[in-house]
């Protein structure tokens, strides 16, 4: 994997001169789904002052030796001091979760959207909070006859709409992205090179710099081959049924308003079932080039059931001055 020797991180922004030489430990989470990416830094504060305040923007760099990768901007959301040993824990997210919440982004609300495309609903919601929408073209024109937001925050509402179509709705800085899961793209739309992994010759758990562990969980969903959904025919007041795939079926609870909406829901649910049949979890040496929505390729040094392409859903990294590890969760990539 071409990794260096000495793990290193640093920040740019307010308090950098105090924080950088005093970082005790750190962690970062990169998630392809609904939550915002997060950085957590523990800093030694003995006889020191000058730390940034909540709401300050920092830029995070991560890697080995002098080869550090820019992982983007984060906004500090919480600062927690500890008396003994004197330290402070800084938590920052990649979305602008400001304390004031002037636009009411975190408030629960109820409203209806009628005869609109998914893209138009998405734009209306996110632009009201100052985000710039970025929408996958295959999702943009999906027609919604009627959709209800019921006592939900705007974030939860968009997450639910995206999940129904096996997609993600995620804030990143000033962007809010709606995209299909399992695509080989970064959140900014740039292609991510596939990440090959091979087992080291001596795969020893004591060797943190090279050890790789991996497991695959087969979901009970894999036993399902199809989806059924019901819709109400208003002309006859009868419930009708549509299907996707073959038996055994999963039945959707919702009663849809038309044949087309029910069929689309079946197709989306079946795609999600097929993609999430197996879940692969891997623990390996830290590398800033591992990113959610990227592809990891397990080579011939792995047992046959592990080999092939996996789409990364989540990357959790952690480190100290001499240790840097990644844990990834991945599923079968979308077609």
C-alpha cells in the first residue's frame, strides 16, 4: 500500500500552533450515508491556552511522515475540558452545525410536497438553509405525486426520502448531496481510484503497521429474492399488488397511491437487498486514501469468499503519535 513510517496529523486554522504539537490522540469518521463526517481530537492543555472556540473552522490533514492528505474543512461543535490529566477534547463535523441554527435546520416540522420531482423537493429544503444542492441526475427527475414530512427535522426527512431509493442525502461543508449509494465517486463528484489490498506475508496481530483482519456477515436479507408492495386503486377502492424479483418476497408496509409509485418502491427495495446481502468489515493500517463510496479490491492472497470488489460505506480511523489504524465497513457495489 506504499505507506510511510511515522503517522502524522495536523490542523490549519485557529489554535493550530497550540493544538498541533500537543495532540494526544485523534479519530475521524467518514460515512457514505446519512451522518456528517466527524473529527475528534484530544489535546494536552497543561500550562497552555489559546484554543479555538465552538463554531471555528479548521482544516484537517492526515497521513505519514511529510505526505499528508487534505481531508477537508470541519467546524468545531463541542469543546470538552478534562481536569486531570489536563486536556481538552475537540469535536468537529464536516457540516455547518452552528450553535445558533438561525435557519431552523434542526427543528422538527410537518408539511406536504405535491406533484414535484425529488430534485425539486431536495432543492427547496436545502436552499432554505443556505446549502448548495448537488443531485445525482438519475434521482433528480424522480416524480413524487405526494410526500409528507411529519414531525421530522429537514435532515431526517431528506434522509428518509434518500433511503427509500437506496441513496444518500448528506451535508458536506456548504454542499448538500443527494446521490445513489455504491457509486465510485467522491462526494464532490471526482472519481476515486480503486484501493487494492493484499494480505502481508506475516499477518501478525502484534504488527499494527501491517496487520489486516477481515470478516463477512451474511444478512438474512440474502434469503429474499423479491419485493411486494400494495397500492390503492381509487376507481375501485381496491388494494392492488405489484412485485419485483421472485419468491421469497419482502412485503413493504406502506400503501402507495399509484401503480407506478408502488413499482418504483419495489425496484428500489430489491436493489438495496441485493447490494446489502453481505457486509464486509476490515481492520487494516491507516491510510488517508481510504474513503467512503470508494472501492476496495481484495486480491488473491485472501480466501476466495473475500476476493473481489467492495463498496466502502464507512471508514473509521484513529491514531496516536505512533499508531494509525482504519476500520472499514463495505457492501457489494451497485451495478
